[in-house]
C-alpha cells in the first residue's frame, strides 16, 4: 500500500513538472471596459479539513457581452502543499485582460487585488501547509474549531478598503509583481480542478449572476462547496462594492443595436418605389407588351372604319368596291372586330341596280 501511494506521488510530480508556469497563467480573454468592483460578502463555513478558500471574481461572458460573478468557494486542494493564486483582470494593450488562476507551491501575483479572507493583495495569510496538513488562520477564515483542529490565530492587518477588481488602466490597482512573485510565476503550475471549472460554468449560465442583472450585488456571492448554488450555506452579497454604473460599452452598443433595425427599414422603403411605379409606367409597359400577342393595335383601327361609315366613306367604297373591298374583307376576317364591314355587302349589290342598260331597248 505504501508503494502504491509512493507511485501515485511520483506520477503526480511528473505531471506537475511537465507543466510550465506560462501554461495556466495566460490571458484567456480581453474586454474594452472594466469589471465592476468586488461585492461585500461573508465567507461561508469551511466544510471539512483540506478545503482551501478560493475568492470570488468577476468573469466575462462574451456570448452575452456582460460580466458575471463567480462565487467564492471552498475547494479541496488537488495535492498537499499546493496553494491557490486567484485570477485577476489587468490592463494590457489597450484592454482589460483576464489572467487565469492556478495551483502552485507558492501564491503568485494576482494584481494586488484585495479579495479578503487572507488575500490582501500580495501573498496569502489565510493558512499554511505543515507536515501534509493545512492549518487555517482563524482570524481571517470561517472555520469550526470543533470539526477542524488544525487552526491557529494570527492577526492580519489589512488597511486596504478599495474594492477595485482590476489592475492598471483608469482607476485600477497600481501594484506590480515583486521579486518573489516573479519566482512564483516561473514555478510549476496546474490549472483549476474540474470542480472549479464546473463552478465557473454554473455561474456563467445563471442570469442572476450577471452584473447587468444584479447591479454588482449578486444573490449568490459565495458557496460552501463548488457548484452548491442552492445550498443552505449560500451567502448573498451584502452590498455592491460601489454603485453600479452601466459600462461605457452600453452607449457604444446602442448604435450597433440600432444598426440592424435600420437595415430592415431600408428594404421596407424599396417596395414603395415599385408601388409608385405600378400605376403608370407598369401599365404602359403592359399595354406595349399586350399588342404583340393580342394585336391590340389592329383593334384600334376599327375605329377608323366606324368614323368612315358616313356618306364620304360610302363613296370611297363605291370606287374601290371591285378589287380592294374583298381584299380588305379577307384581311379583316381574322380580326374579330372587322366583321362589321361584312354587313355593308348589301350596298355593293345596289350598284348593278343603279346601272340601267336594259331600258334603252324600247327606243328601237
């Protein structure tokens, strides 16, 4: 059994050594507006020995463009001797960049942010490892001495009352890494454990954790264990770190939000132009197109024969009766409206009656 434990320790050490300090202390996302200040809340009771406190922080949801609060919680250390370096926001290249938290043998630089409960902005005074056991400083941690016996009491002086949650930029903390922080940054690190990742994901999907909803005062500010958002030991925030103000990005987002609304308005105005053009131009085009298949222009010509029906037109028909009249009748036969000239045929029969050649015979 002793050999099995030794083998596990060796394997874990190899895994840790294979991980570089820069692997988990990388910038994962950057935002162009600062996160809200840290809310005011109490620390829930430590659930059992071996759990270490991980402070709450503002994370960013790029899918809904808003900060959300990841509650502080007690987490079982992945390996004896490891401490938690909190995540923090820092000004970098014109934006606020998020630096991931990590586990390591020393607490590294976390932006000088005063997270409380032993995290005063530099190092950690909330507890220490001794002979494979974690001892809690009861002056800054909420532990039950009845259930947890590895306890000591050392006063921690924390004169910082600023609740700013980011380093650098406008109004940010001006702390810089110390030589000890640089050493810790080069030490071996391991990422957040699965329970921490799931805890952060639960906060991300909970709309009540968003700054625009809770106004910087989340209803779940801390939990006794990761993901225990409905546990009876959940601690709500007492107050926001400062009166919540909508970030500058909201004003910049209004034109972006109104821009899509303007695009539908343009297509709506375009159909109006064809509607204005339909009464006259469209009708004219249809009339021009209609004569080709329906021969509407020949239909307009019958009006001329009707105007010519009076006596002058009859005279013209007498002169042109022999050859032209039948030809015009044949041409007009396919046209449905030229059937009226066919009714004038009786007038053509009267011409033989007007010529009276037989009446000259009696003179003989």
